[in-house]
């Protein structure tokens, strides 16, 4: 029998034993999506026909490449280009954009015979932490439909949490995989910068953007890493560093592993119920034989300021390509080239995207470049150095993913964008340093909303990171909890 919360290995077993066909499996999830999407808006595009066709092929084993994971359904964040399938990046600018090619991660998934069910909703151009900046409307958190799912990969997180898809891809520039994973009570991995190709992933801030996964558990993240990560010559920032056998290392014992506890992550900014859950998690690690080591990441408080210069600076340059000439939206109210540019960008972009383009353009302009951009890059080096020092003493670092649980959906009331920016406090330093990090469920707050724990690893050492996170899941039950909302998709 198929259940909406089956892990990838459960599904693979079911397919191998012929407990269900790939078509039944695909239809099962597509039917759930049809029911749930009206309520939580987590998909922008659903690929029902092509998915069922692919599933039939998988059942007949007529795929060109035989693969052990053929037939497993998944979804892509709508930031990944999909050949001849609408790719919007959550923006009016790309509302009807049909890419000519697949992103590398999509190509690899296709080659393995994975079945794409659709494209998930997201903050416009991945800028946001609530999914409310999407042109296609906000996503709702399946744990409480009045709360945000987090962002920008909120559609992927909500879809996995609601049991609409076994796993989904995401992108993380400043926390966009880990934060929604935490707020939706699922597992979210941002690998080391360069570990997964950025080819065909619509650029926000190129030196920070990293593709990754939103899954039911750590084991599934390890599998995703095995089949979708790795060097790609088409991406000049892709790292040609050998991958490990992520799955087999999951079971290594943790005795003697050193877990760093940064004092800056446990100060007054942190909600007490999150602090309480993390204290319990630390106990579990101690019982598993880990040594908890107090560490310092003394420059943490400068991270947000540096990120909100670097990310907008890079985005102002990356988004210059959306001018109404080559592809995407074009304003019809123009009679010369200047007004075409202006009107297209004015009508095509939403408020948050415009705000970032303005900040970025300002920070890069002559006279201000040294004052802001260069200074922010200096801060970035200092933060990297903080982590390097810490990793001389410890194997992984433990902290919160977010300062609070999911908060109310209420775009209109959010007058001060910097308030939201400050909630990226624990995720942003990781992107600035290019490190891998994972968010895993670690408990619930008083309002029955999930709490995430973040584990940060050393560059290109996802194996140890996944090992530590998996051992926690072997000794905790939080990742098995599912929202009541899921029942409403069975009826
Ligand atoms: N919340 C952050 C921002 O708005 C992170 C976004 C991301 O990781 N894509 O920039």
C-alpha cells in the first residue's frame, strides 16, 4: 500500500516488490496534489499528463537508462528550468516562460527515470522568507493554514510536509531550503556551495545560490545527494571534488564526535521553546557519545548586514537580463526602447524584487562600491574565518534554524522588510561561508508548530553532516510527525 509519507526507500521497495505500479504511485500523488493545492497553493504548475506518461514508460521498463530509482515521483522548485515546461521563478516576468533546456539537476533526474509531478511555488526570484512575494500568491503552511510555510522554497516544503510528493528540490541563497524545512517540520539540506550544478537554476545571487533538497528524512537527502549532486563542467563554480558514498556512512557511530555549540546562536534572540528543544537534542547527542564543545562565532551579528548588500548587488546584475527584449514579459505600453525597459521592469517585477535591485544598484555604484560592497566582502572573509577556527575544534556545529516557529501570513502588515531580514540570522552565515548545513525536525512549540535544528558541516564534508543528522533521527521521532491537514487529502 502507498502512504503519503513513505520515504524513498519505502517507495523503492514497493516498486521493486510490485506492491504498486509506478502509474498507481504517480496517480496517488497527483490526486493528492489536486485536492490539496486548492488549499495550500504549493504548486504553480502540475504536470499530470507528462508524469502519467513517464510512469507508464517506467512500468514497461522502456526508459532509455535503467536505474534503481526509476519511477520515483518528485517536484522541482520553479527556479529550475524545465524544457518546454513553464518556469516562472514566482514572477510575472516569467509567467509564460518556456525554457529551451533542462537545468542540470532536472536533466540528471530525468536520466535516472525520476518522474516530475510539477513545479513548486516560491518567493519571487527566491527573494523572501514567507512565500508571500510570489506573483502566484502565498503558500500556506500545512501545520496551520493561517501561518507562513517559510520561503523561498515554501512550495517545496509545504508539498513534502503535506505528503503530496516524496521529495522536492529547492535553492538556498540565505536559508531558503533550511528555513521552510524548519517551519514545515521536514528535513532540508543545503549542500556545500559548488556541490550541485547551478546550470539552469535561475540566478539570484550567484556567489551564494545553492541547490538542495527537501525530504522526509536524512536518509532521503543522502540518496538525493548520491544521484543528483556532483561536478558539472557547464557550471564554472561547480566543484570537481569526489562525492562520498553518503548512504553507507549514515550508520557510523557518533562516539567521540565533537559538536560545537556557538554561544552567539543561543542568546536572547532565540525563542525559549526552541532553546528548550535544542537542549533536549544536545542530550541525545551526549547519550550517543558525542562531546559538546562550547565555541564562538564572534562576528555572527554582521552577517545579515553583509548578506543584504552582497545578495542585492548580485541580484541587480543578474536580473538586468529581464528587459522585455529577449524573453519573458514585455510591457505593451511603450513606444521607444527606454520606456520598453522601464515599463517592462516596472510592471513585471514585484515590490521586494524592485527593492533589492535598487539597493544592489546603489551599493555597486561608483563612490559607494568601496563603502558597501567591498566592506561586505571583508565581513564575508571574517565570517569564513570564524567557521574555520571553530572547525579546528569540532566536527559539526549545532544551532537553531530559525529564531521562531511559523508566524502568521500577513503580507499587508509587514511594513518593515528588515524585520523579516533579521529572521535569517542563523542561516545566512552558512551561505556566506559556502558551507553545507541541514535542518531537521527537533520538536514542537506550544502552538503545535514544528521546530527545526540546524547542523552545519565542514566544506565538502556532507558525509559527516548527514551521518550526525541521521543518527539523531534514529534516536528521535520528530520527523515522523505529520500535519492533520494530510488527512483531508485522503478523502
Ligand atoms: N530570506 C533570504 C532572502 O530573502 C533568503 C532567500 C534565499 O535563500 N533564496 O534573501
